[in-house]
C-alpha cells in the first residue's frame, strides 16, 4: 500500500516492527497481436527513425582529488534551473518518448496493468484505543486514502480522501501517527514524490484539520505525549534555528497543539555529530520517550530514553555507531531489542534500563544460521521472524526464549505484521509471495495457527507459474540465491527472453512479493530472475558487509555470475538477457553493463546513482557514506569508488547494450543529475550505443509517486526490454473482474 501507518514501537503492548526502513485462467499460447504503428502512414517506423541525440551543455570541468584528475565535463547538468539544461532535458525526454510510445507492445501492457490493478486494496488495520485505522485504495486511485473503523470488521469511514489533496494525484499521505486514544492524528504529506514533508493534525470525529502546519520535515516520526495535547517530532533545522546547528542533522522538538512552530521546544540533538537522524516513539504505560539515532543509512544505532513527562532528562541505553541495534518493545523498565553486537546474524536481547551495559544484557533468542529479522512482544509470547534462504520463517517462543511452534504459511513467502498490544491474543499478518497479491491473515498466538482474515480482491495471479530457487557459485565461491519465475509451457532451450533483477545494498533483503511488472513479463513469455547478491541483508551483517565499501565489487561479481549461470544453464543467451535495477540497483546494472557489455542485450536503470565521486554533494547523498565510503576524506575510499563509478568508467567507442535510463524531476533521494551526466557521457563517449533518457515530471524516487506515473515507468521498462531483447510475445490474459 502507498502510505504508511507509522506507529510507536512500544505502546501498551508493542508494535510489530522490522529491522529495515513493489491471473485468472490458464496460459494461452499464441502471439500478441499488435498494430503496426506506421501502417497507413507515410514515412518510416518511429522505432527506427529515432531523433538525433541533443548536444548537452558542458564546461570542461576537471577536479583534482587526492592528486588524481577527475574530469567532469557535464557539470552544468547539475543545475536544472539553467535554460540550456532544461532544453537538453526536454529534448532527451522527447526523444525517448518518441521511441517508447511507438513500441507496439506498450499499449497492451499498459492496458494489462490498469486491469490488473483495478481492485480494492487495504493495509493491515492498526488499533489505537478502540479504533482501527487503515490505508485503502479503490481501483486505480493515484494515492491511498486513510480510513477508520470504530471496531474491527465494522464499516469504514474516510478520514482523508487522497483524491482531494491534488488535482493530478501527486500529493501523498507519507505517514500518520494517531494519539493513544485514536482521537486525533498527526499526518505527513509529500508532494510530487519528494522526501520533503509537511506535518498536519486532524481530529478523527470531525475529519477536519486543526490549525497546526509544521515545516522542515523529512523522514519525520512523531510520538504523542500523555495528554494528547502535544507531541514530539523529529525534523531538520529551519531558517530561524541557531546558525551553528548543523543543517543536515535532525533535532527532536516538542510541539503543543494550536501554537506556532516557532514556539516549539528543542528536546534533543547531538551537538558535534553530523548527518544524524532520529526515529522516535512513545510508551505511555512506561512514561517513556524513546529515540533511535543513526548516522545516515548505517544500521549502527544509538538508543536514548527520557520520561515523557519530563523529557529534559535523557539517558543513553546504547551509544551511537557501535553496532546494529533495533529496539522492539519495552515492558516497563525491561527493553527488548535486536542487535548484531557479537552476532552478525542478529539476536534478541532483554535489557534492564537501570543497568543497560551490554555485558549485562540477557540473550533471549540467540544468533542462529538463519538471520533474525524482527520480533513482536506479547504478555506471554514472542513472535519472531528469521530469514531462511530468502524465505521467511515465523516462530513463536515464550518470553524466556523457549521455542513453542512454527507458523505454517507456505514456501517462499514474506510476512509483515501490524500494530498490536501486549495483551492481544492474536497478531495480524500481511503475507506476500511471488504468485499472488498480498493477503491478511489472523495468527492465533495460543494455537500458533494462521487463518485468512482478508483475502486479496485481485482478479489475477501467477498461480500456475513455475517458481524455483537455485544457488549460483560466485567468483570467490560464495553461494548466491536466485529465484526464477516463468510460465510452465515455455521451453528451456536457451532462447528465452530473460530479465535479471537485483539490488545488493544497504542491507536490504529482496523478500518474496507479487508484482504486476513481474506478472506481465512472465505472461508475455519471459523468464524473471531475482538474484539476492551480497550487499543485501539475506544472510545477516556479514552478507551486507561483503558487498559494501571496499567490498562493493563483490555485488557486481555476484550479479555477473548470476547472468552467466542463466546462459550456461540454458535459460537464455546474451542477446536475450536484459537487466534492470533502481536506485542502488541502478548503480549495480550500470556498473555491470560497463564491466561486461557482452553479457546483456538491453539494460534499464531507474533513478540510478552514477557519480560515485560527488554523490555526497547531492540532496540525501551524504547519508550514504556508511554504505559507499567518503571520497573526499579517504583516499582509499576514493580509489575504490573511482574504479567502479559508472560516470567515470565509460570507455570510448565501445558499443554497449541498448540502455534506457529513467529518472524523475523531483527525486531528492537520488538527484536526477546522476542520470543526466551519465547519459550525456554515454552519448558522447560511446556514440554507437543506443542510449535513452526518460524524465518523469512531478515524480520522485518512488514512494509517493502517483499510481499512474508508477504504471508508466513499469510499462516503459517492459516495452523497451521486449523490443530490444526480441523473441515471441505471448498473449496477455484477459482479467476476469467478476472474480474480484
């Protein structure tokens, strides 16, 4: 679901949390009937009559860093306010649109997406007081709306109709935080996919906003005070805050309802620390404000607590930048947390806040072969999630850590759980797999059995597809899990159009999940392959560490090994093998394309990171130093980054596979300048290569984008890859909406 109910991690019995912050009938044989776009018209097919490459503004910039000259001739493209840069962007996008829109397959794929997504969807109900809050979407609504039920299973009343927030569907509810009684809630709005947010407050009974409008919010969290008349929130310093406050580090403030933001009281900051951001929550039964502090995207976290009634007295439970730490819950003065301190695959510990030194922690669930991912705490039970070869295993323990049972859900599935209370006898689960859209299940804690609470209303699935897992041997002997999804009726003769996807960064695990993009690719006759390469979190901290900083080349080598496996094992051949990735995954596919252009027939990179020398200077980039390194202050990091930086490794006159780069003009996570400079470099240095740049307007990195823009991005990707990789296009199914 778009939008999140972001809730406290320990309120009178705890919120389920996770360590980490996308067909009906049989398969019909045949080919996809499409119209010839040039039929009945004079002139050539627009697919072959491609507009000329526009000339990009350049100034010949050469930087010198650690004694090394680093050319950056297309530096002007970092300033999109310039008229010549805007003209170049418009020309590049028009060139890409002219090509993609002429592809015969795009129109039927777009129609499939719209039919496939035209059904009601809802998030797990989250209880506050006696009320249950849900995000919901009706059919093809561009954004999810927010509703409330007075009791579980009762009628839903709309609190925020997302369609009223903007005419073009580009304003999203980025998060909401009800007070303890469910009488009012703070909520965040983001516009055009931006990470920048505005915080407002609305009454539940009237569904009307209060006067409070708070700015300087980004990655903001909220914790309500006891009285419901004030709340704590994290934000960045504003124009009127002291000049010596570091502008890229968050602070925690107390806001009283009805008062101007200028009157907010500073509660917490870390003077002298840079690029820190906070996640806050409250435990009203224990009178605690809880603050988790991190440097950028590091999993290493500090944990601080303060009395809600007197938040000036803040105590450190665990220092920042020591080890991975994720507080799960507290029961009075006893805190449960996940940590990788002394346990690379993580463990669950119990901490006494009076004596919180790590050597006094009690291990409740020890480290095991399967990485521990998340936990939920109840009065007499623990529900724990382990990662088991990219599958998720849900087990129930007592509070001492004694194993009781394993929840039977199926194979290759992922599970998220909703907000719950300590005294609850059940837990609501959102269950995902590769074959079917997500469903909500009711887990009975006493019996350990799960049953359907709310089935998916989708009129489509991949129930008859083949889903199988293989293990690829990496360059250094590492075993890389890869999941293959395809129709049962396609021959494994080495000629299949195949799409390889991975992410490989920030400790993020590629969990099983249904995606309409995968379904359409498979229905068209393609093989979809998902490689869980190093840099992710599939096997704990060591797996992450083996694919970041000085080990980043391992991620690329694992991906290359996965591509080679697909060819060697008769799934596909190089000219039929495509790859795609977004964000860090965009960096991945571009780096691999430059290193091994012979392995692939086409590439799509979405919102990619490409300039590994200047990334800390753009928007959110400084927060990636724990993942990529510090090119300015570390010569070793600089050399590592320069060796694989896509922008700096384009070879002259090499013919690279056809490439489509997708970005968005409001992306303030990965600045679009990364895409602009890389495309200009490719077109300049490798003119024999087909390179296209498509720029989505009023869209951002991904979260918060309108559904229509997300569909367009997916359809562009699929149409481009189908065109460039070739092979037969099988019929897309007709979706039976009567079964929704």
